[in-house]
């Protein structure tokens, strides 16, 4: 519910991140708050794409760990899936809380996206390490 409110706030404060991307933002030198927020959103979207690749790699590793698994044990693939499903709402809520440092201000959305990117990159590294274990 809070994320819905945040999404509505994003809409009220300026163009949606996808609209900002269409404007070809210069994220090496954003000049306005809208540009900074758009660049933070783009950075998160890139981090999320990396996360999805790392998750697939980790899932493949989990499947290989499950080969020959006794029937009374929970497959690693299911444990990994459930962990990822639990992590996503944790990340979103943690970033919502962190963004409250600028509640109601134009910086709030930028803080939210910056947090999403940071936590997503950290999770990506965790998944990469799991996926590389051999």
C-alpha cells in the first residue's frame, strides 16, 4: 500500500522514469532534480537487469545441487526462490523507509531509487557468488 502511495508521488513530481529515459538524460551531469531522479531510476533498472541474470545463474546452480537430492529434503531451487521472493519486499520496504529522510521533498524519490540500486547490487553479488560455487 505504501509503495502505491510512493508510485503516485512519483507521478505527481514529474515524468515517469520511462519518460525520462525517452528524453535521453545525460546522467554524467544531471542538472535538475527530475533529471537526478530519472538517472537514479535508470541506474536501478540496470541493476535490476543484472540481478535477473545473476538469479538465473544461481537458480541453475541450485538445480545442479538438487540432482540426487533425497525426497525428504527441500530442493535448493525452492529455497532460493523463496529467499528471493522474501528479499524483494524487504528491499522495497527498507528503501521506502530510507527515503523518508526527505519525506515530502523532491529528493525523496531519488533516495528511494538510489537505495533500490544499492541493495539490488549487493543482492546481485550474493547471487553471483552462489551461482559460481562449484
